[in-house]
C-alpha cells in the first residue's frame, strides 16, 4: 500500500459520548452529541486543517479518526479500507496536545527508542533523518527536560514520525508558539507529507495567514457541524458566492473562523451569531458540494468492518519490545544529567543514606537488659519501616513518568500493560537489591551478623521493599496523583505494621481476631525473621540489668527477660507457642508475599479497566 495513493475519507460522521460533569460520581449519564454529519476528504501528500473555536468539536473529530470510544455512525476510510482501531494503530500516529516524554533521555535517545519500538529497519539512518527534518541537530544530545517549548513540540512530532505513519493526526501542534516556530512547524509538516506522500490532519484555534500556502484542505467546524469543508483554494470563492466575501488584507482562515464562532458577549449577539451560523451550515449542505469537486457519496454504515485486503504490517515481538523498554528505562535511570542523577540517587542511595543516619542513634547502645531488648527491637522496627517507606517514596517519585509514557504508547498500540510492568520490574529488581545489600552493610557492625544472618536479613528487607513498591504500583493504576497514591499506600503499610509487627503492640495483648488477621500480612513474617535473628542470640543471655546491678541480684519483675528468646515469646505469641519462630518458613512466606504481588500486578496491568472507574480516579 503506497501512502501517496491514499485518501482519507470522512463521510457523514455522527459522534456522541457520555459527559461526566461530576468527577466523583457514579451516576447515570446520557450520551451527548459532539459531531453531527461531518464530512471531509484529504489525499496523500496533503494537509487538512480542522478549524474551530473552543468546543467546536475539533479534538473530537481527531479522536473519531483515531478510533475513540463512543457511539459513532458514518464511515471513515483510509486508502479505500474502513479505518479501524487496529489499522490506525499500525498505520497512524497521533500527537496529542500534551505528550509526556521521559525527561532524562536525550533527543537522540528518545527518537531511537521510538523507532525501535516501531520495529523499523535502518534505525540509525531514520533517527538522523528525523533530527535533520525537524531542525533538532543542535539539541540532539540535550536532555528532554532542558528543551524549550517549540523544541519539545518538534520532538513530540518526531516520536510519531518515527513510526513512519501513513496518517498523522496533530492536536494543536502550534499552540503557545511564536509566529516563527508556528511557521517552522507547519512548513516542516508540509515538507514531510509532500516527500513521503503521507496525510496530515491537524487542528488550529488561531490560524495564521502565513500557514495558508501549506494547507491543502480546510474543515471549518462550529458546535460539531460543518460550516465549510473542501480545498483551501476554493474557500474564498465559496464564501464570496454565498455572500460573505473576505475583506482585503484580512487573514481568510481567521476571518471565516470568527464568522463561524458563537458570540457570547451578550444575549443579542449570541442569538444573532447563532442565526448566522445556522445559515452558513444550511448553505453548505445545499451549495457547498459544488466546491467539493472530489467528494464522493458513500452509503452510511457503522464503523468497525475491516477490509481483509488491508495489510497490517509486522508487529514487533514481545521479547523485542521488552528489551527496548528495559534498555530505555536503564538509559533514563543512568543518564548523566539532572533527571538521571536524581533517578540514580533515589534508587541506589536513598536507603543507605537514610539507614546511615538512623544507625547513628543506635551506635552507642549499651548491652544492658534495661535497654538492649527494646533498643534492638526498635532498631529492627525502624529499619523495616524505612524499607517500606522507601519503596513507597521511590515508586511515587519515579514510576509516574514511566506510567504516563506507557498510557500514551498503549493507546498507540505499541505494547500492553503486562509488557510494561515486566520491563519496569526488571529495572527495579536488581537496583533495589543492590541498594538493599549496601544498606545491610551499614547494619553489620550494629547487629553483629554472620553470613547466613546477613543473607536472611538482606532478602527479607528486599522483599519488604518490593511489597511496598508493588502495593504502590497497584494503587497507581487507578490513582492519578502520585502523592495521593503514596499516602494511601503508606496508610495501609502503617496499619499493617501496627497490627502485625509485634513491636508497637504485643501479640499477647491483641484480640484474637486481630492476631488471626495478622496471619495474612507480610509485615508479620518479615518482623519475625528480623527479630529472631537479632534477638535470639547467645550474647543476650544473663545480661546485667544496668551498670551496677546484675539480674540475679534484683527482683524477677525487672529481670523478666533472661534472654532474647524469652523476650520474643512474650512479644510475638499469645500462649508461649514457639513454632511461630520457624525462620525458614517465615523467610519463605515473606518472599512469597512479594512474589504474589508481582504476579498480581502483572495480571492487573493486563486487564482493561472499566471506563467509569478510569474517569473517576485516573483520567
């Protein structure tokens, strides 16, 4: 299929969707009409500009072309084939009004991974060509976070061009840009479509006169209806014919856009502009067909039937996609710039630094029974809490940027949630393990650990970090604000620590139903492992009560802990049962909770969430 021979045909499209006036409500909503009988046509090698004021339906028309959800009637075809979601995802690109790119990657890296994910050959040559075409050569090695607004917009465009699309949709590509950059962007698009034979459809709210030569087709919308749709060169003749000539020295695009905009400054002007727009819409229906000489009449049909002759291309394999995402995430984490160094410091150094500060408080503890058990148990509790909080904090800081990029690339059909989750987890697992090992190295002098104790504690704390991380990732699939997600996860973790850690409250004094409930919490098993290793130690036997008194010389109430094992029995059991201190079993259960959460999230991210749930919590 040659893109230069393609025609995008939009015929008699009606589109309605449910409006959600209250974000925090689950009430019933009636569909609202957005587009009414919209038709347009554009050939390969041409640019179609959709003009209209705010609320005119410009973005809705782009969404319908890009196969948005909603009730749609009419027909949209590409190269004679009905345009479906599957075809658009393979042969189309959509540059949204806001695009989230990974800030620590360079311009060259961003484009390189975009071509890689698109599974296109000659990756280096394509990246060089895109950089040259979009005038990004001077900033190719600059990080995304350091780009200016126009440079960022050109890079957004380059990410979609990297897919080599036949059909490219752009939502306000010149928004908030100066006249020079507006001209530059539109002229680059014109150069791209004339050379590649592709089709570009873009929206504009304030079109400038200097972009007029680059726009081949114009569709003028008002409140979801067509005021004019056809060749740009015929627009002046058409409006002159119906009695609305453009004054001399006026920008035709802007003049007719204002002519078809509802004036809300007063009731009289509102009614007058509405009558004028109704006249323009009616006249186009009766007389505008003459100026759409290449328009064709197609019987109305429901969207969604695919012509089997349409080639869908070769979809990249799952292994290739996971590899591309993993390498991209590693490059973003270890980038030598402000964002990359922030990623590295958070993932590798936050835990050791926090633990080093905490260890100062326990560096001078005295081996006396009056304080050693409480201090050691407190140290274990604080370290465990620190790992949970670090897992939540690091996820809330770093995961959202990867998540936003995933949402956009998922809509483009590049990969699904499971592949994204696997790639991110492959990044997180080794880095969090390295950070944990460094942290335990700081604790070795305080806890006097041998190799096996170091092994058990390292992997137990690592599993605690992973449990907090996976809980946060699960919450962030529906919670848009990272801060809200972090606070929610923190509340869950703190409640779990309070109930099941055995430090804040002794199990002996807890109600039986709470003790039973704690069996399903990972904090119980992690705390048992850590306290067992730290306190069930021969060095804690027959400790003196304080600097002057030995335990055999004072009353039994003061010396109620002859050793660490007795302390553990009182804090972690109800009736003195010692089977709860099975080190290997508790260790395996702690790991099993983390592994279970990873499996749960891999399934969760493969599911399609209900639209109402996403609108309420995320979108």
